[in-house]
């Protein structure tokens, strides 16, 4: 899976939880879920669970805590896919 | 953890404790009850000369049983009132019947998931006649203060 494919899948996953639509329009690797997209921390859990379902991977506590930006999330997903 | 011990560990007190008893509890569901007192503080203003339990209080009652009590149980001993706190993070509720002063309600919550200390449940509330009062989905999170 290319990084672009991964990013577009991630964008679809986060969209229902985004409160700041401007942030979604300007999505980049550096986008911060809480600061830029105004996703609340409880909905970050839903993002992580949806990522697990979409990519058929398991996210542990340590990885979950890292997934605060687009870049960090892609790194976690790529890593989990690689060791699958 | 014993059912009686869970209520002792709740971070609420009167006049904002809306749990009397836990009737059933396991890893998948909880069933609890509360009887609204005739002199709950909110009846004075909701409504003028026409006391009815506010929907937000019914939601709170469902969250105290279906989120807080259930969550403390699911945390399996990790919960410590001094160190941890809880927050309701979302609720979607439909109300079918009013609840008047003195009425007993039963709340049943079925776990959708409990991950990363977030608990999401389908919840229902029935009155003493076993009639549906409210039904919805609530989610909450437990975190270290």
C-alpha cells in the first residue's frame, strides 16, 4: 500500500469525528487530530478502533498514545502492517 | 469486585448520586436501579408546579449505572477514586415516557466496547411497570487525574 493510499484511507476514517472542517480541507502529514481537527480524546479511541478494522491490525496502548497526528498514525499503521 | 463495593467507589454523592443498587453485572452488561426521591432538588424548578425528572438527569442516571459503575467493574481493581476520574464523552438518547417524583427506574447497559479506558454502551431505562422510558447510546472515559 502506498503512502497516498494509506493517507486517503485514514482521511475517510477520521472524517466522521472531525469538528473543524477547515482542518480537514487542509489535511497534511503534520495535521494534529486534537489541535487542528478538534477531535476529542474519546473519539481518538474510535479512530484507532476504525483503523484496526480497516487495516486488520491490532493497536496496543503504546501505539495508540502516539497516534495524535496524521504522520505518527501513518508510521504506526505502516509498522503494524510490516510486522503482520 | 462485589456489587455493593462498586457504589462505594463512585465519585458522586447526594444530591447527585443516582444509583441505589446494582442488580446484575458481568463483563458484557450491567443492570441497576434508582428510585427518584420526592424531594430531589431539581423538581423545584423543573417544571414550575409540575415536577418531572429532567431528561439530562435520566441520562445522568443511565451514565452513572451504565458508564461509571460498569467502568469501575471493567477496570478490575485499577480504579482508585483518589487517582482516577470519569467523563461522559457522548450521548444520544431518545425519551419515551416521563419519570415523576418517587418513581423507580431500571437501567440496563450492554457493552459495545471497552478499549483504552473508553466504554461505549447501548443503554435502556424502564420504569416500575416495565415500560421503556429512554433508549440510547452513551460513551465515557476513565482517566488518571
